[in-house]
C-alpha cells in the first residue's frame, strides 16, 4: 500500500503536565499509575455535545461522521456508553469544529480537567473524506484513553530527526520544533503503553513518508501508510479496559467485599438500600483505587453520582451520598496499584 502522508493534517495533542506524584514511590507503583490514571470507570456513560466556536458552525454532515466514530468504537463490544446532548453543562465531551486549529483531544479522563477555546476535543478539517473519518476515530480513541501508537517505545523506530522537523514545519501543519517533538519524536514510557507490542496498523498511528525514519525495515524505505480503520489490536486494547460484560456482585451493608488486585482490573457491585439516608462508601486496604457510585435502572447506568481516586495518597477513597430505598446503585472499583499483602476491599455503611 502506498504511503499517503503528503499534504495530510495530523492530530496535535495538547501538552499536559503529568500529575505530581509523591517522592519515594517505587518504580512499579509509578508505572502502574501511568497505565491506569486516565482510564474511565467501565460503564461510564459519556455524553458529547457539538459546540460552536465563534463563526465555526457544525454542518450536519460533519456531525454524522463524529456520531459514526462513536458508534464504531461502541460496536467493538465495550462497556462504555455514548449519548449526544445539546446541553453543554451535561456533556462530558465538548467537541468543536474550529478550522485551522488542528484536530486533537485530551486523553481519557483528562477531558474532565482541561479546556482550550471552551472545548476538550476539536476537529480542524473536513471529516467527510476517508482521512477525516479516520481522524474522527483517532480523536475518540484519545478521549477513551489511547495514546499515539507511533510513540510506543517498543516500535524500534529510529527517526531522521532533521527530516521530521523539516517535514512537519511545512504545509499543512506548520509545526514548530516543540510541537513536533511532543507529538512524534517523544517516546512514551513502557508503562504508558502497558508494554504492548507495536501496532503499525493502529488507528492511533500516524502515517510517515519514506525517509522520515531510518529503522526498522522495511519502513525506512516504504514509509508507514495511512491507517483509516480500527486494527485488531485497537479493539483488543479497548475491550481490555472496557469489557462489555462484567460480573456484578451484591454489596451488603457493613460487610467488606474483596476487590481485584490485578492492575487496571475493575470490580463491580450492586447495592439496593432498604432505607433512604446518607451512606458512606469506602475503600479499605493499601491499594490505590478509583471508586465510583452510579445510579442504575434495569441494569442500565443512568448517572454517575460521584467518583473518587485515592492513588498515591495515604487516604482511602470515600464517597458520601444520599441513596434512596427502592433504587439500585452500581459501585465500581478499578485497581490502580495493589502492593503485596492484604487484598483491597470496599464496604458501605
């Protein structure tokens, strides 16, 4: 397949400072947090809203491509749910169409804390072309927690840095050196890619013209083609963090229930209060956990009521909320790190 990287726009990830971690954490602890910290709790309903920025109005045909991208990821068989809203206050993803501002998204739960021009995802060119549709898949992948695959340290890519910097300084990207290094030449840590094998066919991988890389073969001569569809590895990655089905265990009042110790694994519980009052949901043990409380109806998650994360702290995550008799609540606990010793648990009182 011929390389089609000439005259293509490329995703321009915003630079975000990594969260500060306490000194003294062991390397395996730091790596575990890099894997898990920006992943959603499985089952989270993610809403999105098309936002007008200045004079840039969303045409219906452009919106349809974004809707198609969400549907494509959902049809992989994942436990996240997507819904469109016109209320910006209720939207998880605020999506702009600002031509000339590049296409980009913050990664995973980073969309909750970061904005640029009032949005946390933007498209900067026509989405109705094959490359535009690939761009929509790519940016939604970022919002679900996927990094750039060409920055996988297991790729073995050796860059011709001079040519890369010159190439991306030209039309249509006009990137400076800092932006090119951030989006291309910078290598991720092994933890950020969970040690996975390099996937040159990933939708999260840029295409590269011949001459931009000097190794490995045969990409030094052939370059790397444009990927416009989800690869098998993309689908496996998504299903790992967001399985379509999970084992939901009843949670009894004042009774600790064990939580999985494997990093990035989520444990799910159901709680049905018999009286309306304030309840306290709390993690126990030395593990780093992200816990969430969600209201459900007939197994469908209606709303995420609260999420707490105790990673890299000495405290345990706690959620206090008024729960109503006769309703059902899903409780999720994703393990970010679990040292050897007593397994973590969760209880409600």
